[in-house]
């Protein structure tokens, strides 16, 4: 049985910025305030500019433009601003990898994160946490590509059935990208619930105890994979695993009636 610590010995651990580290600490602080988060983000003008650009993108559909950090927190919400900035910090911590097109990976992450938030909000869960967790999953593939670059071509080989990437990663390396990202999140002191959710994302029905967050990430990543393969519309829902849908007690009729287009989660202008 492969050992995750041994796997990480061959990896140069990404370095997250001081701003990113400070934002992670607020995830573990229930009393963290919007003012505290704003003060952290304001220390990085480039990050602030990226946040405002993203908040003004088509994916948010806000009623008016966002011009300041205070506007972003007021209109988007403190939790969402924090997770958006954390996602940007995490993306900056990882180098470009030959064989993985950054724009395609980012698009996949945005779609997955959007569906994770949609599902979690319906279930009364923390939508921002689900968004961040789903946004992070594929970072594990980047680490796999660094540790074992010879496996990437096989992992990304076409045709690429939804969920097939996890099976290939596990077969070739012993770990899915979610398990690798979970270990990274643990080392970066992310909340335990996020670590558990990432760890269960490839096989949520095998996780003991069952992780609702992991199951949501599993479904959202499958939907993102389908979108990447050119599948759109409510027919995507017919391809989701019934056991995971039932375990989450999701209402299929509600899902079909309220199913958002994948393009609503990305700026396609």
C-alpha cells in the first residue's frame, strides 16, 4: 500500500503567500470578521485587483459593478471573497505543468466549484466551503505531475470519461488527486472538514464516516468533467451515480428544475 508521506518526499511543496496563510487561519476562526478579511486581502494590491475583476465577471451577474474591496464584501459576501482570494493564492503557488493547460484546468475548477456551491446551498450546507473544496481538488493532479511526470500523459489520455482521471491516478500512483490535495491541505492547516471532504472526493461511498462534502465534490467534479467533454443540459444529471445522489438525499426533480448551465459559472466573454 503506497504511503502518502513517501509520495510527498519526492515533491517540492508549493509555497503559499503570507496573505494566503493568513486567510487559511481565518477559516479556523469562527469569529473572523469581514474587516479582518478585508485587511488581509488589502495587503496584496494585485490580489485585490484580481478579486474585483472576478467579481465583475459574467459568472457573478451582480446588479452593479464592484469597484472597491468593501463593495466586493458587501455584494459578494465575506465568506465568498475569502474563498475567491484563497483560490487565487493557491493557483499562484503552483507552477505551469507541461501537458496541463492552465486555462482548461481553471475552467474545470470554476465549473466544479459552482456546482458544489449550488448543491451545498440546497442542502443547507456551507456553500463557500464547498466552493473552495471543489476548486482545490485538481491541485492534486498538478502535484502528481511534478512527482511522477511520466504518468501525466496516461492520466490525461483521451477519451476521458467523467471520473476516469481518478481511476487512472489511483492505478498509476496509488492516490487520487483528491487524496493528494487532502494531504496538502492538512499540511497547510486547512480545517479538518475540508481535508476529509477532499480525501473522500474520488470514492465518497467508501468513506467512513460518510462525508457529505466529499460526496458533493464528487458530483460537482463529474459534472465539470462532462462539461469538458462537451455534454451540457439536464441530461448531465442522468449520468450521475444514483447511490451518491441518494446518500445526499438530493431531490432529482428539484435538480432537474433548478439545474444551472455550466457556463453560468465561468466568464465566457
